C-alpha cells in the first residue's frame, strides 16, 4: 500500500494523469464526445502508461546514442516509438469519429498530422531541457508545460480550428528542426571538422581513469590541437538544485566522496543519480586531473581548469564561454563520450554554438562506477595514490608528497600546499 501511495504522490504520475484528463477534455469538448469509449480508453492509457513510456523513450534515446555516438540517432530512438504511438492514436480516434479525417487533410492527412505532432513535441521538450540547463525553471516542470502545450495544440488542430492548424504546422516544422534536425547538423560537423585550434573536454571525471587519458591523446592527435582544456563538474547543477529543495541529501562522506540518497520528497518515477550516487569532492577530482596530466607528460598540451564560481553561476555554459574568450578566433573542438552523461555534455556543446564535436564511443570495460566501488587497474598510479590517501584520511590528517608536490588531506578533501606548508585555495 505504501508503494501505491508513493506512486500516486509522484509528480510524474500526477502529470501523466493530468495529461490524460487534458487530452480527454480537449477532444471531447468540441463535439460533445464525452461518452466515447475509444476516447476514454486512449486517455486512460495515456494517463497511466506515460511514466513507463517516458522511461522507455529515455532508454531508447540513450541506447541509440551510446551505440552510435550521434545525437540524431538518439533522437530517432526517441522519435520512432513516439511517432508509432501518435499514429496509432490518430487512427483509433478517426475510427471512433472523435476526429474527422477531413479536418486532418488540411495538415497532410493522418500520418503527416501524427508526425507533425511528434516533431512539435520533441522540439518543445528540447527547448524545455535547454531552458532548465540554464536554470530557467526545472526539467520536469518545463517538460510538463511542453507536453501540455503540445497536446492542446494538436487536439485543437485535429478538431479543425483553422488558425490553430496553421500554428500546428509551423510549430511542427520549427520545433522539429530545433529538436531533431539540428542534431543531424552537428553530427555532420563531426565528419567535416577542420584541424587545428583548441579542445574542450568536460565531464564528471569521477574519477579520471586510463580511458580518459587514452581518448584525450587521440583527440589531440586526430584534430591536431595546440591545447585541450579539461574541466570537471563541481556539484552537478541538477544535484545542486535537488539538494537545495531537500529532494536528495548527503547521506555521508566516505573516502573523499559524497554519498547521496533520496529523501521522502523524492519522486519514485525519477532517477536522480544517472551517473551514480557517489561523487568525489570537486577539489579532489581537480587534483586527480592535474596529477594524471603530470604523470603522462601532457602538461604542455593540456590545461586543467577549476572555475567553481563560473560553474556555480552558469554551469558548463559559463566554462565554455570562458574558454572561447581565451581563444578568440580559434577553432573550438569539443570531446564527449557516448554514455548518458557524455551525451548530456554534447547537448551543452551544441547549444553553445560554433563548436566542432568529437564523440567517443566507449567499448572498453573501464568504469568510473567500478573504480568507486574498489576496482583496481583502471586508474593511473597518481590517482591510485590519491584515492588511498583519501581512505587513510579517516584516521587523521595526512600530509604527503606526490610528483614533487606537497598535499594535505583534511576532512576528506585534498589541499595543495605551498613551500611554507600553507593550504592553497583551489
């Protein structure tokens, strides 16, 4: 019973039910089809199946993107099941005479109408996501508004309101271009990218491992880069917001890592920890990055940045703008992985405009999650030492030398010391 109560307390569940009711009202009101059993069945299905359908759509997009490293293929992974669903709904509602076929002929018929609905919906969700990335609302509320608006416009267009039909076609084309075709454009840029300039590699680096170094070297070689800038997340923007709102909390500090957990305010339909619930503190990841670059001799080619104030204000968008200002007139290349976190970063690159993506499809078994759980042999010697020192720091404060640099671990955070053994602010 508790699980049932939590399910219906979920914002996603309530949103889905609201969308089902809204859809029912929109289609039933104009021609008084309140008792149509087909309409009721479709709306009930939408209301109760939407949370599961959303998870499936997210999975399909992430799976296709992970396999191919392409934004467009990820969008196709989401687009296809949604288009099939929308086409099915349109045919059911026309068969049930909730929608008159002649009303759809104005927008190209049943299939075209369903595809325009899908294009518009995907585009609006893309805009909703971008606004939330820039802290204009949040992803779930923005997506709710996008879905509701899409349903209302689609329903009114299907019911034959002329000006809405024009708006519907325009929205389908514009938002389809934004949400789907822009991804194709940036995928094409991967194949025609020029040589030279500087590179950016943003990620969690939680922690940096051997695969990061291998793909970094290949990035520099393939694109003939003069320099690459590395910057890790500080506190991921969504986590920071969820912490402020009391939806997640820090359960404990463990070996230099924050271990997060959900609170009673958390939504049962939302995965708050896509990249895991354990995060090395940002300063620790910064030191791991710097020492890894020193160990492999890439200091002349790679600069590790740590811009917490800029990240706190504008996230990776601010970091990217900072790098652009440092390199005016130079080509900017942007590397990312094909996993869920990597494709999220790719979305930020694409929304920053003017960058040349460099996707990397991961096929090895190196995993930051496994490293955090104690797996050996996946990190460089420097990172192994730092992780061990963080484990030892639970006993007492630890001072040590690494690659000629003096460090101290205090309360699970690594501080770099100057010659007088004063902590250096990072």
